[in-house]
């Protein structure tokens, strides 16, 4: 009796992102065991991420260091300056990095909070006198030298936001629970007018905590501790603020992870990626876990970090990025919607060169690297290719008790021009894969494929649009895992589907 040939189409594989929490055997095949250097594109396909288009040609001011912070300043007169921090200097420019650190100002750390407020650019870091830049000053200047400034050494803070017409700062070397606000529209005056302060030390719901970050949302001031959070109402009139809510057990691990995404505020906590969402009916702040599918490995990355995180929100790319510079890893959370369990789809960018992020007003996503400042653009990391990888969860064809004899894999690839494609397969969750390589090579008017044929017939389409190639496979087992890898070297790659054909054998 002839064996039954089964065919399964993995349509939009990894549409739901990676899942490292559930057993591979119980997973929906729309998840991926691995989706490296990938994003979910606008059509719901797993696709190669973009790379780094480096703008800097002279990074001598960095020495052997890297860009730790990058920031785009603009004001109402259309003045524009790109600032960055690295090698214990304040730098300006993109093509050539210029040291603009004030004379006699000594820096020993690069973890600045840089913000725009009322036509000024402010630089804050714990233990350092704040710095100010504006078009009139024409240079980065210590705050005490700015007209109208009133700030004591006890207010050299680490966290700062501009909200409700004021600067809000917190986190000195000696006290991390006193929040100061400036006079209205005067970000350097913390003593005159309607400036003031509040000590939140007694307000933490879980006992002692320290402020790690601030955010403004829906006329509320959100105060993030490391382990809990406080929400103040009437923040537009600070003297009349009062506690609207508290959230025990959930705080923020790093102020650099806080991103306002318009309708919500995202941040990293000790339990993963979290969000504050306002419920109109209750006017409270429920907590949702958005990283449930990579929870344990993300927590491990958070707890093992040795440097501050970096993050970005890009509405143009529909993602939130959480970067761990010391681990060369970025987690990419797709914000188009949540899955059935309330989490975002997530992919991972390992061995990546991204160190810092900042989104400009025109949507360009700036990034800091070891070599200087670039943009999230193109499909090379500066001049180097990077490996795109997809691996499926375990496939059982609905019957894990029967042997499957894998016969053929046929991926459908979109957009690639020239590349070596590595198709991989393994059985019974074995991590030793059999690999079949084939080459896609562009020729005038045609996109041909070489080194592999299906019954001696090659397939191609006109232009770098769609490539389909069947590969004959070997071996057998009860569970099949398949993968596809390619080095991204100048052109994008999207994986539309993979057709898997296998013979069903006996029950074991």
C-alpha cells in the first residue's frame, strides 16, 4: 500500500513572532522557534530588518569608545543640531563628530538624558551640572551661565522630562525621591515663580523604592520606581497634584526604556516589557504583559545587563526596540496589535551593531554605533552583511506518533535579488541540521536560480519579485523542524510561505 504524501503550507511563517516560552510541540506553526535579524513586514510576513547607513566619516573624537546617546535638537526657528555622547564628551554633527563639551567641564560617564523643551536642549546626568543649548547661546553651556537659571548642586539630577509647560527632574546622588519642577516655560529656573518639589518617599505602595523614570500621559504624571509606580493627577497644576493610583509590584528598570507611543507608555520592568493603559470606565492604570512569548529570556537579558539599555519607538516601522548594548542584542516588538494572550509579536536582532536610538521629527531613525552615527536604512550593517534566520517549531502534521519522511521543501521568497539561501531540516528536535544551499543570482531582465533544480527544471520570475524553489530532502522522524537562513547583503528578503511535503510512515 502506497504511503500517504502529506503537504502543509506554512503561510506567512513566523507571523506571530518567536515563542521561547511554550514547548515546541504545542506551538501554533505561525510562531517561530527563531526569527533572527527579522521584522514582521506590512503584509504580515517575516522579513529581514533594515541595516545601518553610516553617516559619520570622521569619528576620531570617539577614540576607542562608541556612541552611547544620540539626540536630534530642533526649535521653532528651524535650527537643527544632532548631539551625541561618547568617550566622555558631548559631540555634535553626524558626518564629522565635533567635541562641544564646555571648557573645563569634566565628564566620566555617558549616560545622559537629553531632551528638547521650549526651544532649548537640556542635558542631565546624575552628579553633573546640567547643560543647555539653544540657538541664541550658540554653544553647549553649563546651566548656571544661562540667563534666568536658578539651580543648586542638590538638583543635579539624572532623569528629566518636559511636560505640562515645565521641566520635571529627579534623581540626585543623595536623594532619588524628590521630584523638582521648573517655573512655567522656564526650564532652567527651579527656585522662582511656580517652581516646586515633592518627596514621594512615603507614597510607594510596596515600602521603600527609588524613582527610576518619569512619564507624562493623559494629564497624569507617572512616577516609576524600580519595583512599583505612582500616578499623580492634576500634573498641569503641580501645587495641586494628588495621587490618583499606585501600582505595586511593577516598576521600571531603566529610564532609557520608557517610550511614549501616543496612546500608551511602554517600559521595561523586572518582569519584561510592560505598558500603562488608561481604562476610561475605571480611570485606572491596568498592567499588561507584552513580552509573554519571550518572558524568561528577556528577563535574563534585563537582569544580566552591565550597561544601560537603549530603546526606540518608530511609528513608521510599527515597532518598539529594546536594545542591550553590552549583549549586542535588540528585541523588536511589533505594535500593530496584540496576540490572543495579550503579548506583542517579537523578533530578535542578535550580534547587532546598534547601541543608541533617537527618532527625528521626519521619522528618520538615528542610531549610534562604534563607528559613529547612522540611520536605520538599507540592507547592510554599515558595509557588513548580517544573517537572517527563521526556524519553525516542531511540526507533527497532526500526529506526533507517526514517522514522517520529509520529501521536499519549497519556500517562496519575496524581494531578494542575489543571495545564497540555506534550507535546513532536522528530526525529533535534534539541533544538528541537514543543510541544502542554493544561489539566487540576478541577470539582465531575469532573476535566475542556480545550483539546485526541481526535476532538472529551473524556475524564475522577471525582476527581483518572487522566487520559488523546491529542494529535495532526506531522513525521517516523528517531528520535523525546518529553517531558512540567508546573509542579507544589500537587498531585502521576505518569506511568504514554505510548502512542506512528507510521507506518513508507521506508528511508533
